[in-house]
C-alpha cells in the first residue's frame, strides 16, 4: 500500500529539516502506535519497517516509548527462530 500524507507547505520545509528521513520517521511512528494499540505484532512491525530482526523492531519501538508486551504467538515465533539459529551452530 502506498500512503500519501499532505503537509502544509509552510511546515514541510521545517519538518524535512528536522528529520534525516521524514518518510521513515512517519512510518516508524505509525508502526509504534499500531503496536501500542495491539493492531500489529512485533513481527508485523519488523516486516512493515523491513528490518532484519525483531530486535531492531524493539529498538524502534523503544525510541518511540513503546515497550514490548509479547503475545503467545510472538513467543512461539521467537522460540522457532532460536531453534533454527541453534541448528546452524557447529
């Protein structure tokens, strides 16, 4: 999905100067709010932001003041990831 946000011209330059990547900042804020409201899981936040791990997703959430409250499905997914990782170790 492509989402377009309209920002008044008189604010656009100031906002653009205040963020290294305004579009990413807006996407992260949306993801954090959705996670805080139990709309998205941690894994869904990871995928939405195209991050390589849930740990990176947690970092983003913590920067936005949102702390992890895991669901059972997320715990099972982490256990599966951990098992797959351990299987690659010598």
